[in-house]
């Protein structure tokens, strides 16, 4: 077990964390990034990215994150393959964090970029059939349903993108939504409605997931929100795509959170209530939630951390 001291401790390794690291390293703050359970974050479980500026051709999410990590390392960031399990913000700076490895991290500033994770429906069968037909990531698990019948639950961008992606593997994709109109961007809706492999079920909520004879997912029990009628849909795979929850468990009672559990910062700034502690990316942003906005916020957090440290030295 070791103790690592840095001028800038960054928790999380998505676009926000890596961008904060790139700026922090170039400001000679010798940042440490504690990467967490999913190094690279949510983009590592997507495929095509066509809205990150600077790339005229479609790029892959995992590739983009490899590039960001390499860039952060090239300018002097230390990457730690560890997951923070406890933070102590009392009386800081410096701030203290403990890793799953038992290592201790001390940061003169702390930049929180822990991101967000997929939400689950919380209905019977969902947890039991996790990995046996029920998933929250089509790009990770879609391949297993080659030539099979699948469904996606949700009506946002993620749900529509997952449905479209699944048509690479399956000719029979059903999108199940609890209302009669989608929340997703119009361009994605157009692609969805034009795709002959995708059908839609409107005004349906999932009551439960049920196993078939082989113990894997057999069918979904649905309820019509208008008529109350209960029906079943036979599927081999179901992908829950109903949004994300911010990863703020570590900070409950230590930093103010909003009603959705997102870290609160000063409006238009990554500054939290505690001087020297900053938050950037999806952990604090329920509005934009884009790789490019997360990267921008990571940059802002690093610049503010640099100014904070400079002001203390004066
Ligand atoms: P959203 O919050 O946008 O959408 C969640 C969807 O799930 C909504 O349609 C919602 O229904 C539905 N839902 C929520 N809870 C339940 C529930 N308990 N039961 C049934 N349905 C439920 O999440 P996304 O993950 O789709 O997107 C998050 C953000 O990321 C958005 O800002 C999105 O634009 C962005 N994004 C952008 C992408 C891109 O630009 N390429 C790709 C993916 C995401 P209802 O509509 O009724 O509220």
C-alpha cells in the first residue's frame, strides 16, 4: 500500500477526466487520474461516434478514449488502475481518497469526473436475468443475439441508437416505449422509422422479464398504459436504455447534490461548494451529457484548479 501525492487528483477517466488531465499536466500540476472500474468511461461501450469535433470520418468510441488516455500520458499524467472507495474532504486541501487497492491518494485539488451509469427498470426478473438475456448495453452484448429476436426499452437517443445498432445483428428488433412519441433527436427517429427491421410498441411499460425453459430470457410482460391490457412479447434479448444515474455515491453527505443525485456546482463553473474541489462531465451535467461538453468541462476544471493553486501560493 502506497501513498501518492499530487497537485491535481482526478477521479474518473472519461472525456472530462482525461481533458482535465491534459490541461493539468501542461500546467505542470503532475496530475494523477484514478481510472475507476471502466477506464475510458461510457464511450468505451459505444461504437460509432460522429459528433466529436475534429474527425470528419466516423470514429469508434473505444479508440477515441484510447487516444485521450495516450494524449494525457504523453504530457505527463500518471494513470492509476484503481477505484476510489472513500473520500475525505474535511478540512482540505489537501483532499484524501482511498483506492480499492488500499493505496491512498492525496490531492491539493480534486477534480471529480466519475460520470454516470445506466439506469435499470427495477422490475421482477431484470436482475435475475442480467447477462442471461437482459442487458443495458447493446454495443457490448448485441453480438450474442445474432439472428435472434430482441427488444429495446426506452425512447431517448440511447434507446434509438441501440435499436439501430442491433439491426446489424438481428432482423427483428422491437422498440418499447412508455409514451407514444420519442424523446430522441429527429434525425435518429427518421432512421428508426425507415428501418424495416425495427417495429415499435407504444404506450407500454415493462411489468417483468420472464425466463424461458432454458433459464434465459423467454418473454417480456408488458402493460398498456392506456388500456391497462397485459400482453407478452417473446424475445431472446432485451436492452434497457432508459437513461443514466450519476456516480455520486462517494460524495453523499460531503458535497451538495441535486434532486437527481448530480453534483451541484456554481452556475456555469466546475467549482463545488468546497474550494479546491471541482466537478466536470456527466456527474454534474444532466442537460448536455455529451463527450464534447464533458471534455470542455474537464478543461474548465483544470484551469480553475490551476488558478486556485496559484492564488494559494501568492
Ligand atoms: P434520456 O433521459 O434522454 O431518455 C430516457 C428514455 O427512457 C426516455 O424516453 C424515458 O421516457 C425512458 N424512461 C425513463 N425511465 C423509464 C422507466 N422507468 N420505464 C420506461 N421508460 C423509461 O436518456 P438517454 O440515455 O437516451 O440519453 C441521455 C443523454 O445522452 C441525452 O441528453 C441524449 O441526447 C444523450 N445522448 C446522445 C447521443 C448522441 O448524440 N449520439 C447518444 C446517446 C445519448 P420518457 O421519454 O417518457 O421520459
